[in-house]
């Protein structure tokens, strides 16, 4: 299956995109793959059997704990999207860039 760049180049050259895709990905091949019954293997060979000491082991997931605190934000901004920057206004002096707690203007 061609990548998006190849598809863009074929559309620019007025070439049929379906001609670039292999016949294996067609619906006819998909129908032929599932036309017969698909059965599981009847019995495993003796070469595929596990040793007794390996078969008796029970495997548990690792014991881990979640780290404390709020999880970090994992979102990446897409192209053209920027983080919104809010302007701070002071409620005392109506100035920009600080708030009431850090205001240094005289009352």
C-alpha cells in the first residue's frame, strides 16, 4: 500500500492510485482466504510441549505502585494549535501582568 506522499504524487501525475496497490489487498483475495473452514490444530506435537518444571510455573505481573501526585499531561499540540496565553489583570489597579497579591501600586 503506497504512503500518502506516493498517493499525492500519483494524483498530481493523473495516475490511477488503485493500480499501485497489490492484488493481495483486494476483496477477492480476502473472500478466497475465508472460503474454506479454518480449524485449529488437533493436537500439538511432542516437540512443542513444555517441560514439566516450566509448565508448572505461574507467571504474575510485576508488583508496582503508582507514583504519587497528578499524572503528567501527555498531549502534544498539533500544528497551528498553540497554548492559550491568558493575560493577567490586577483587580486593584487594573494593570496588566500581575494580580492583586503581587500588586505594588499604592492604594
